[in-house]
């Protein structure tokens, strides 16, 4: 705990003109008994900073900066890991959105200073969690193009690699390709697949240990200290691993389910995959009689963009079919080639390939396939609705129909994990559990399930546009077509990126830092289990599966898997989980230090718990745009609303505070919470407390949650005003003055 | 022991990502950005597809990663002047253009209150004005003001100098050169929207209500020129009927012969901006192919199902303006009905493609194809983002993360 806290009030940027600084200082010195409280007209200037630094030399180890928002001057007001710094926002969220020289604004500033001082007094500088026997080895699961690339990239960056491949040889799906599309100008040529060179490079790299015909039996531990058991030819081998890249790829959609397109019914209906193998062997022929083909029809979106089969687009089939159309044309320029498509998706520079295929006389039809039937002599008849010509088109005498089937990630197979174990009580209502399929790829010894949670359609993709490598299992990164449908160049880039995330995770774990999105954070949750009731809320609610259970079903935290969001802290009904600089008690004290005026003063009080990443900056923007906010609010930022513990509602209401407003991120399918479920969990917890409040004759309307984004600054003032109005209708908190 | 540091050129989403990712893996990083703030073009977007979430949310995290990370040094209003040396040992000269506002600036806004001069706001594609001294936008990082010297009245005015409480204004500031040594370099200078005034048959630049997709982002943004109201530039009236023209200059040998891969999705997204504000508005999208790859198909399906959205397969031939109403008449062949379609709209949005900045400014030590896309580079020099090929935000981040490990490899064992 910070022993000696000093408060520093900046009077610049209009703060000194709008507030009574002397009265404010008295809050620090008289009420909070701080020995040091200084003010300066330009605290972020060299002289102001020097003022603070001198006091640090005199033994101050906790600094309260009452000035601008914590979003600015972060580096200026940073004094090393042993000094606790707390920012009190007197500018953006005080004088810029409230009238100057006003009693209520002054009360707001004083309360925010109280809150900041209490926080600084209770915070301790975090001590990083460092593991012993940290491994810098990257495990790559899957030896296809993505896996090979990830292994090579990590090894070239100086990290040992363990590469595990299920098959007897490396290379995976691409080894079956005849040609690939050149990525160099003029971008419309076909070239050999360069996988053999890459395989050789892997085999010759002393930093890469390859296990073929091998699978992952089990992964225990966490980043830096994963204990991995590999099963090879019946033997079990143990490896200590730092981070994992999952690169198990995708498989073609099961064509036997495409009977309506003739597959399985007619010998001359094949898949694109089968065509590749045929082309690689030599001649493209009719399977029925081995005769060289004279006419070929490609059916795009065979089972793709189809709610009955794969609702998504597999991204590559259009281009693959264009390439295969060239195979046919190169074998026999006189051959007739039809391509039936919905939208021809040749993005980016593939346009040049598309142009070439058009000039080579391939005939394109846009429309849905009506039927594929057999005609005479095993030829096929394709009937389609030609959208462009506006009527039915019938292509007869076709030797070969090629179905462009989509990709199914290897993570999409296996039984779905049922989140509650046998004998356990049925789970209460809450956010929907993660979708985890027992695909037998990683076999994680995690309480929350053995594989990566999937996002949609079985892909363990990131939910975040800005952070495509974000997975919900720390230190495990999906790459290549297992993550999302992608072409070969994208797979190579994706695998390199995943290798970077893996080595980055190792380096951050080595210094005891969190990984994304709180990379700067060295704090971690500590569990005091004496009063633990084994309710399992923390293990269930952790969005990252960081907490296991020991044999007595007590929570068993894995700090290197932890993202430091505090969801466990918010979940714990016994309040046993704390960070050195963030705890239930600390926030409770901050709430309790707010001065609550007597009922007859008619000054209600509202505590606003605001998500630090989105709602808090949005509140800053209210000030930057000089909009006005209700004078009754007192803002307390939270790491994530997932860390909101219900006891704070009780703390606030018992203190006589009239309302509690939670500002969190959007939840639901397009959730914006960077800790996945934080705001949703907060909402769910509030639902639970509503009943209790009503029972205590305390209106549940006193507690409200709103979903806001960082851009909602123009909406926030009214949203707070509406809440204040509702509180006015309810009347003052009956606990006021108790 | 050689150099463990990396230079990243371009502070947009690709460069920002490459810098942050490399530094969090242990590298020293120099990040050089031409604009007065970091974030590049994504700062000008209202929302990302398919989640319709605000870019400032992810940028906030990325800026926080920089604020807390002493291993990244960033330079705004900066351009690389010279690079020499080779992998593991590049000497770099960077020109820092004057901001005329020093690091003392607290962003208190007093200067803006007194500044008498105005300039067209490039952040909003000239659709409104700022004072000559300005904060580029409310989320600008660094949060520091800048003076447009061309608009500034100079020392004869001096009003900002007089009012600045911390003496942060220096009208005599000169360009400076800084030099440093790095082990590797990542080029990530991004893209420019294709110059639509070259599409004379669409009347862009001539007709006020023909705008581009990038302008549409600003019109819909809460911090844009209209406070987020999608209105006609000619008279400020809300739009009732709009048309999106896909492939405006794209997939066209006379302009951009390639597909930019994002415009279809951007237009679908922008259709939601309009329908969200006015569900009765009629929105037409004229397209060749709707390219919604991967899971974006879900987004396409969702938007396609909206009432009052009409997808028309057909290339738009010509747009003409009624000089009195400033409304626009558009002629296109509807390929499904094979009829010539003539419709009048309040506003037309041209879905213009991406042109890599490397088309007009070929970078050092990098080879480009005729369209400006990077096809090769010398050892130790890498490229990321839309200078490699057209790509969306998530792919740019992925590409930049890949570039970061390549950059790190060039610093290993030296």
C-alpha cells in the first residue's frame, strides 16, 4: 500500500479559473490528511513535473494528479514501476462539461479528488508474475503450408520450434495441387507450387524439431509453461512449450452431401479437389471411360453460400475454378469450358486472371443451378437459371462437371462440449457459453474445454477487426485456413503473423506482462481461498479459460493465461479475488468516499462505472466537445465491466447514493467488449440483483446499464439526464443520512 | 552486436500495427507518419464492416499500447528523406516538418477561440472548415494542435501566441532532420482513393451531390462535417433516394484494372448508415459482382434483406445533373431485366477503389508493378498493407503483423 501520497493540482487549461483550488486542496490536506498537496499552473510542463519528482525523492510513493484526463500526458506523469500514479480528471470530465465557478461543479471536483486519493492510498505497485523454467519454444500444430511457414518464421526469428504433423509427411493440402496462381505481374499465369522447397527448409533447420505421424495428446499449463504431450507411433513425448500456433487447416466440404448436383450419382461429376489430383497426374479425363475431356462445366458455390450446407463463402473457389479452367484450356484449347457462378469473386489482383480466362473463351453463366442430369454416353446436362439472359439455359453433352466445394475448418468437427459437467447443478441463466467442439487437435487440459472456442461455422477466428489474431485462449493463435477461408498467399502471411504473436506472447510472459489488450499491465489476480465456497463463478465466467479447478474443486488460477480484465474479481460473491492495484475493497472505498448531501439539499448522486477503453474516452469527448453533463454524476473507470462486483451497488446504495449507472460496451452477436463478455456479464449480474433490490424495497430502477460506444459522446449527456429524471421520479434514496 | 531497431514508415493501421507488434515482441521501433496524427485513413472511417463498430475503439487500444511503451518513438509530420546502408545497418534521415506548435501544447483550445483565419478541413475532405490552428480531429493522437502555415496570417496576427498560456506556439519553427540507425525497415504508406474527377461521365467534382465513398464515411460520422447526418452537400437536405455506383473506376483498364476488394462491403455498410437514419429512404446499389468473401457473406445476407435496398446488376453508364434541383439522373443497364434503367436520385456515391501511395511515390529499396503494388524489395526492407495489394482493415493488420516478424528476423543475430 502506498505509504505517502501527494496530491498535485494543475490550475492550467482553465481549471484554476473554474474551481476554488484552495477549497479543493483542503479536501486533500484537511479531510484526507495528506501532508503534500501542491498546485501548479502548468503541471505537465517541465517545472510542474520537476515539482513532483522532488517530492518523490523526499519519499512520496503515491501521486495523485488532479489535472487532465488519464488519456493524455500518460508518459509525462509516469514515474517508474514503484510509484503509484492516479489521475483525477478535472479537465475533460469536469470543467469542460460543467459550468465554472459553480457549487455543483466544485462538489464534483472535490468528490473526484477524494475518489482519486482513496484509490492511490489503497493501490500497491504490481509485482510482475514470473514463471520458472519458461520455455521460448513455439509449438506448431499442423504441417501444411500455414504450419510450415509459422515454423520457419519463428525459427528464423531465433526461437526453437516443435512442429507436429498428423500425416507421415509434411506439406498437407497444397502438395495435392497441380499449379498455383502467380502473385507476380502479369498476375494471370500459373506456376508450380513451391512447397517442396519449404519442406526441405524445415527439415534442414536445426531449430525446428519435426514430429510426423504424430498428434497432440494433451496440453497443460499456460503461456511460457505449456506442458505438451505428443503421441507418435504409440510413444508419448513431453515438450515444454512457450506458445502455440494452431495450423491444422481445412478440408473440402463433404461432396457426398451434394447429391442434388450429381455427385455420387454420376461418375463424371467430381470436385475441384479431385480435378487437381487428376491434373497433377497428367491428363484430365472422364472418370467413366478415361477419355480426354472435350467439355467441362465448373459449378461454383457448390454447397457454399447455401444455408443448407455452408452459409459462408470460402473465398478461394472462384479463383481456383478460374485456374482449373485454364488447366482444361491448356490441355485442349478447343475444349468448351463453362463456369456457372453466383458472383464471380476474384478480388484484388485476381482480376487479371479473370480477364485472361475470359479472353481464352471460357463461357460464364450467372445463375442458380436447376439440375444436373446424365444424358447419353455418360455426358451430363446442366440446367441453370441464367439470370443475365433472363431464362433457362441448358448445357448438354458435358464430359465433366467440377464442383467447387468450400472449406470446412478442422476445428468444426467433433462433438460439442456441454458446458456443465455431469452431476453439477444446471447452469443459471447467463451469457451463452462458448462453442467448443471436441475436434481432438489441442486437447487442452482446461476446465472450460479442450479446444479453442469457435467464433462461427467452426472457425476459431478472432471477433475483432482491429485484432485478427485475438483468440480466447491466451498464447494459442490460429493461422491459415483453420482460422478463416483464405488463399495461399494470405495463408503464408497469416502464418507469419501468428508466429509473431507466439514469440511476442513468450517475451511478454517472460517479463510478467499481460498480453493483448492490456500489454502494459503487470498486475494479476490473487486468490485468497480461505473463504472460497467453490461456487465456480470465476472458473465459469473467465472469458479466457484462465482458471482451472484443483482436485478439491477450488479455483486454480493460471496467471500466464490471464488477461487481467478482472472478470473473476467481478464474479466472486465472496470478494476473494484482488489485484495489487485493483480490488473490490478499493473500488468500494472509492464509492464510499463520495460525499452525499442531505435529502433536503436536493442534490442527488449517481455513480457511473465506465468501461476504461470506450465509455471513459467517450466521456472525455463530451468535454472536448464542450457538451454539458449532469452535475450529479461521479465517474469511476473500470478495467472492464466484467470486473463489476455487485457489492459496489450495495456500497453505493447504503451510502445514500441515489443511482448507479453502468456504461459498457455493446454486447450480443457484434459485441464490442475487448474482453469478450464483460459487459454482457455485468448486465446479467444486474439482472440478478434487481430481485434483491425490490425485496429490500429499493427500486431496481436505481441501477441501470447502458451500452455505449466510444463515439456515443453526443448521446451520453441525454442518457445520463434520462437516468437522473427517472431517479427524480423514484425519489431520494431512503438510506440517505443513515 | 548490431542494430535491434526497426523503422516503420506510415502510421496508418498497417504501420501502427507493425510498430506496436514488433515493439511488444521486444524491438525498438521508430514510427514515421506524414500526417500530424497517427491512425491514417481508418481515423476517417465512421464504422468498420461487418460489425459496424467504430475504428476509434481499436485505435484507442493501439494508442494506449504506444503511450505505455517506451520502446516506440513516433514522429508525426515526418517523412523519410534518405535511406542508406543494408540489412542490419540502415542509416535513415527523417525530415520533421514544422508543426508551429511545440510539445508544450496542452490542447486547451484557447488558440482556436481567437484565430481569425480558416482553412478547408482535409480530415473531412474539404466539406467544412477549421481555423488555421486546429486539432486535426477530436481523437487525434498525439492530442496536440497544429498550424496550417498557408492559412495562418503569421506574425502580423499573433493572436494565438498572445493567448497561449504555455507559450507553445512557435511561428518561426523550421524543418528539422533527425537521423537514426535501424536493422530493418517496413514500408506501410497505404493508399489514396482513386481520383474520381477522371471519371468525367460520372460528374464527380462537377456535380455537388456526386460524392465518393470516403466522403460518405465523414458525412455519417458523429465527428464529421454534418454531425453524422447524411445530407446532400448542395442544400443540406436529408436524402430520400440514393445510388451507389460500384467499381467506379475499378476493374476498368482505363482507370484501375484491378478490384479493390473492399468497396462492395463498404457500400453495403454505407447503405446501413442511410437506412438507419431514414428507414424509408430508397437505396440502390449498382454492381458487377458483389464480392463479400468468407464470413462477410453473412453481412451481405443481412444487408441484402433490408427493405428499401435494391441491388441492381449493371454498370452505370452516365450521370447527369438537373441544374435546378441538383438531383442526379443515372442511366444503367439492368442486366437481369435487360432493360435500360433511368432513375433520379438525391445523391450518388461513387465506390472508388484504392490506389497504393507507392504508385505516385515509389519508395526506396522496393520494386513495384505498373499499378504501384510492391513486388519485391532488398533484404531487410519489407512492406505491409495496401501497398502490397488492396485489402481490408483486418487483412492489413494481419499483413502488418507478418511484416513485423520479418523485420525482427533482420535484426536477429547481428
